[in-house]
C-alpha cells in the first residue's frame, strides 16, 4: 500500500484547514478531580472553566453516596428505562426532583435523563412535529437547536431577548401548536432571558414555554430551584429542564412539567426510550446532591458564590476591556480581537490560570472574550490572583 487511504486523506485535509485558521480544538487531560486547584497535563493550575458552580463534583458526601449507590444497585442499569433499567434509585430521584420543583409547577412530575443534551432532544422531539411551530431564541444552546431539528417542527428564530419580535411571530402564527424555547441563563454572556414577559406571551397565545435552566438550577433562587424560583414564576404552560452535571456536580438532567407532559414523553420521546438508563449509582448520588442544594450547606455555598461574583465586579476594573454585567457564575471579559483574546488566554495558562477564550462564531464578531466561571469552591484569594494577573496583562498590552 502506498500513500493514505482516500477517505482518510480527505478528513486530514479538513483537519489541516482548521489548524491553518487556528480553529483546531485540543483535549487537555485533567489528572485530578474537578476542583479549583487541578493538575492538568502534569501541571498544577487554578481553574476558572468548570460548571461545577457549587463545588459538589468532588464533595466527600456525594462521592460516598456514589460508592454507596454502586454497592446497593450495582454499576450498570442493564437496559433502557421501559425494559428493565428503571431502578428504585431512578424512581426516588424523580420523586425528589418533582417535590423540589413543586412550588413552581402544578401537578409536577419529573423525568430523569442521562444528559441534558438527551433531555433537550427528548423534550423537543416529543412535543414538536410537522404541525408545530417552534420559536427558538437566537442564542439557544446547541442541544436545543438539534432538538428542534429532530422534532421536524417549523422553526422560527427570534432575536436575542426580543420579546416584541416574538410577540409579532406568535400573533402571525397559524399553527395549532406552538412551542417557545429558550435558555434561561445564556452561556456566553451570563445574562437572563426575560422569562416573565415570555411566559405571559405564551399564556396569551396558548404556547408552551420550554426553559433550559442548565446554568440556573442549584445556583439561582433562595432554595436553588433555579430561575423559576428566582423570578417567582409558576404556570401550567411551563416545561422546565435542569441539568445535574453542573451545579449538582454529578451528571444527567431532568425535565419537570405537568404529569401529562411527562407521560407523553415516556410514551413518545425516542431519545428517552431507545437508550440504556444511566447507572443507578449516579441517580443515588444525585439524591445527596439535592440534600446539599436544598439544605443549609446549599444556602451557604450559594452565598459564597454570590460574594465571589460581587467581588469580581468590584475588583475587575479594566481600562479598555469590557466586563459584562452578569449576576450568574458566568463572567465574560470582552477583549474584542480574536488573536488578542487567544494570546491573553495563553499567557494566563502559562502563569497557571486556566480560563477559556471564546471566539466567533460562538460569540459575535469583534467580541472575542475570556469566559471566567466562578464556583463556591473558589476562595476570594483565588479570584484576587486571577484579577491581578489579568489587569497586569492588560497593562503590558498598552
Ligand atoms: C450544558 C448544557 C446543556 C447540556 O447538558 P449536559 O448535561 O452537559 O448534556 C444543555 N443546555 C445548556 C444551556 C447547557 O449549558
């Protein structure tokens, strides 16, 4: 054999093209549990990139519960939920989640999924369809976009936060079934969707409001119930998705909605039906995450996170770069130029700070940024060190 296989050569050329535009992404190997202080590719780093907002990913009680779950239920579920994989651990978790979300949703039932990506595919493919018009916020997460495609609905994209534009679209819609779909906390800016206004539109036009609260569940609201609690929203039109791999520190997700919505998903959502149920040990561990989120420790961890967010805003005073107002754990710092943002992230990495740079097309042209995520596991001194390092780099740039 001489030379490369034709199919492989074509792929390698595509990869080389990514390389040439500095768009090739690389995996880094984390060699220690998820925490602010991590070992990465053999080096100690201070990390500001995880979604472990409450620091539960390596919490001793959650780790112990995962071990206990494996001892009680075994390692694997063995089958999909509707065949024989639905264990007591999954059922108990779903009951807990429903009880937890009951102040925000009437006749609530919860359905657990192995990931948020799957939950979004399941939700939209069960509720969408050729006779459905789906109104999708411009900055929605990729999993909602893919779910909308899978659902074969007629998709209309409305501009970011633009309630008036959505009102026009809903008014003009002739579809019998309507679905408005939005992230609650936008993952590149940390801002909130105008959910109260969206919900009253949905009530006016008999549309469902599907809320993806991946970055809000566990973090927002006095009890950590997420954005619905924070904004004091409750309505039969609401369908809520929360993830359990971010603030809850483990993995998976859930949909909480009226019991009829959930029953329909169990009957019809292919991404729920045709996949092996996740390990029951994970569902068991998540009950401990919920205990922590709901209890006094959760309150203390959210308070710590919010004091770090306040400290970031007080101390991060760049001369040219731009801090975006965000009350969530996601704190972007806009640098502007792509190459400069990459260079700053690389310089920080050299100094032992792990902060991702985000470029177009993920964010609008000219707004390349550092995306800092804060966690209750950080200490104020960690944030102070990062702020000092960034401000020093900005000074050198001038
Ligand atoms: C992370 C995320 C998801 C996907 O959740 P996973 O559990 O990681 O699959 C969905 N939506 C949003 C907005 C997210 O940030």
